[in-house]
C-alpha cells in the first residue's frame, strides 16, 4: 500500500534507539544468569525452548546488521504500519542466524548476545536514520525499522518472563510505549472506522471499526486495557475471550468485540 494511504505517527529516533538498546541490555543481563535447566524450559509460543527464544530475541537485533549489509533500495515503498502484517516473514529471514547460534553452548550464546548489542550500537552510530532497508514489509528507513525492533524486544521479553518462573525482566518505558502504539495503530489500519475507541493508557488511544463515528462525550463503544495485555492480545499470546474472563480488558457497546480482529501479528 502506498505510504500516502496510511497515516503513521512519528517516533523520536533518539528515544527509540535508547529504548531498543536498554531493552536488549535488560534481556541480556537477565538471561546471562539462566541455568541449563531454565534454558530447557518450554516457551509459551511456537513450541520453543527458552534457549531458542533467547536466540530469537538476539536475532531481532542482528537483523539490523543483516539488512544493512544488503544493497540499499532506491526509494521507500512501505510505511511502518505495513510491518505488523509482514512480521512473520521478517523473522523467517533470520532463521539461518537462529539455526547457527542454536548450535552454540550457553557461554557461546552469552558472548553472541554481547557482540549483538555492541554491533547494533556501532551500526546506529555509523548509519543515518534515513538509510533505507529492504525489509519483508518493503523498503523502510532505518529509524522506522528500529521501532519494529522495540516491538520484537518487548514481545520476546514478555515471552521470557512468562516462560521462566521468577524471571522479571523490566520493560523500558519508551520501548513499551512504541510497541503499544504501533500495535494499536495496526488495529486502526485493519479495521478503519470511528465507531469504537480503544484505550491503552497511558500510551495509546485509537478510533477503529466501521460504523457511526463518535464526535463528543463518552463514546458508545469503548475498549480499555493495560499495555501488556494489549501486546498479548495483538500478538496472540492471549485470546479476547480469556482477557475478558480475567477482567484484563473491559469492553462496552455493540461494536466493542475485537475478537475477530485479533491477533494482529504472531
């Protein structure tokens, strides 16, 4: 879809860079202390082990270098909001790296993660945010692609916390904000309209779903949840029905059922 047809919010590139490096640093610090038994635990997504999940978290970062090594596209032909629907293909492109690193033992894995963090910081120092990357979604500027890395790191951090009892990797506030906003905007793209207001305080509010547009006062259809529940809903880590049963989301109005619209990415 041409960029003019999607109104993508802007993200401060300096804050995004800081957030991505901070979130990756928090993950690396936490997993460096994992035992072999913890590495062998099952993850909640894709039938993977914690060890594979850690590698895929690192691959979300090394993807930047892999794309920078490719020829630069002549012109942008995508916008940031094209990425959520292409996220699975974006991850599949890193499978060779994942397979190679999984052959390493945990000390080797820790060293690889350390190198990945240093390489990312160096790459971001050497390349401007306007540098185009040939992503699975299309040609995107590096600054926009870095927002997708914040999304991936927040999702993987939540997966790791869910998989390892007692693990409590903190979420960088800016990374969580970027993740929440991009996934909320993706919902508005998938179900354009103004009949339903989706609130994810304190980070995002979007109008979506076809129907009568709300103009003033309390909207007739309102969905509200917290950022992590929204991320889990948008990525299929939990279902709409389960979130309602757990009282993790509130929904009022005849157009407030988002169950058929979720997940937005895997």
